C-alpha cells in the first residue's frame, strides 16, 4: 500500500513540475503576465 501512495505522490509532483514548466508566463507567448510597455510622459519645463 505504501508503494502505491509513494508512486502516486511521485507522479503528482512530476505532473505539477511539468504543468508549471509548460505554463510559464515569462516567455511573452501572448498570454498571461507580460512586461509593461514604457509610455513617455510630457514634462513641463516652465511654470
């Protein structure tokens, strides 16, 4: 019985690592969190 629980835990951790590895948002693939774009802000030089 303990072998079955250990095997299920191993496959669970392996599946979680694969899911987190393939679903990363740092590749700018078009979805999820992306880098913000810088927008120029006009600054007044005189009062």
